[in-house]
């Protein structure tokens, strides 16, 4: 039942179109490797623990899915993030110029001007 804690990460990633916000990619990779090596350790034993094997397999698949969604998001938004870096803005600021979220991740943003902040 440890995998139930990963469900909110999926919900948030889906809301953000695949972006895993607030989760360290290094931690996720480390945790995936931990589940993989634990599963391999179960296989190497004389007696295979079925419940442990199922738990490690489910966790491995769910964490790999979160990692894959985030990597896909990074790939899809690479040009927009590069334009945001060039403009000296954070990604979120860049796509929300004027308080309206961009309809497309493919928006170049070169025609968008940074508006002065209202007090």
C-alpha cells in the first residue's frame, strides 16, 4: 500500500501537463534504482517473497511513470524554457505573461513583452 502515496504526484503531474513540480529528479531516480535493486535482491533469494515482489514492482512502475512524464514535459517545453531563460524570466512567469496562461507549450514568446508589475 506504499504506492498510494504516489497517486497525488500523478494527479498534480496531470494537472501540470506532465510537469513533476516539487519532486527532485535525482531523488526519483534514486528511488527507482532502490526499488529495482530491492526487486533483484528478492529474485536472488532462495524463496521469493510474492508480496514484496509485487510491492516493489508496483512502486518501480509508478515512479518510472512519474519520471517519464516529467522527462516528456522537459522535452516538449525545451524551446519555451530556452526563450524564458533568454528573456531572464522563470518558465511560469514566461507562459503566464499578462496573467493569462499560454494555450500552447509551443509558443515562442518572442512577441510577448514583459509587462510592468502593478502595485
